């Protein structure tokens, strides 16, 4: 193998490592944002929001690396899929970071305000979404198609829990108008978490495309 090809492979591996690092960071941010909400921890919420700049910066760096690889290496076939899916996955990860930021903003808004109900299902939903993200990244690293397919299947469980939370909070609002403001904010949190799961599913679908060349049909 030529030294040029070795260098190229090294750059592709670095790209994969950068994407995995970004994925780990956004997964942590989601968990910390919901923790800040549940604990009404203003300091932690501010920390999550401040960290969004780092996530955005990582997205730009990865995009730049992909553009350089395309421009200098003129990749074909599988190599082009590696770079293209890297760009797509990075976009999903950046949006997960945005959702963490949004949840942290809500945590600040509700800090010091008694909750209308114990926060049980939202942390559970967070765990489910984080697990999906973790598995989608593991599938990306190892090109594990079976694991990627499991992530896609797990999305229904998160959707079902979102619907349960929505209905429960809607009931609170109908029974007591004083709960409307907070219940609405908590519905937003649930929606953001549902979107995190959707983005994890997107990543898993891109992994399947990377490994097989087969595009998943969107629902």
C-alpha cells in the first residue's frame, strides 16, 4: 500500500474518531440538561448552554475536514460514502446538541418552581434516547448493521413514551389551567427528547447505508 493511501486511510479514521467524540459530547449534554431540569440546577444548565459553542465548533471542523478530503483526494464509491455519511451524521449530532441547549434553557426557566408532578418519565425517556445514540455511534464505529437496526426498532418505544407524557400533561392542563405554563414547557422537553431519538435513528440509518449502500425508506 502506498504511503499516500496510508495517509488517506489515516485521515478517514481520524474523521470517524472526531465524529464519535462529538457524539459522546452531545450525549453527555442531553443527560446533563435533563439532570439540570430535574435537580433545578441553574449552574449545570448554564454549563450545558455554554458547551453548545464547542459542539458547533466541532461540527464546523468536521465539515472542513470532509471538504478537504473531497477536494484533495477525489474519493470514489465507498470512500465517498464514508465522507458523505460523516457529514450527515455530524448534522444530526449538532441538532442533538441544540436540543440539549433548549432543554437547559427550560431548566433555567423552571428552576425554583415546584413541579406539577414528579419527573419520572422524562429521565426514563432520556435514558432511552441516550442509549439509542450510544448504540448508533457504536454501530458507526464497528459498522454493525444488526446494532443499527436495533436502534431503528427502539425508536417506537420512545415515541410511545412521548405520547404517554403528552397525554398526561395535557390532562393536567385541562384539569387545572394554572399548570398550563409549566406543563407546556415539560411537553417541549419531551418533544426535544423524542427528536434526539429520531436523530439517533437517522444516524443508524446512515450506518446501514455506509455498510451496504442501501438507503432506508423514511416512515
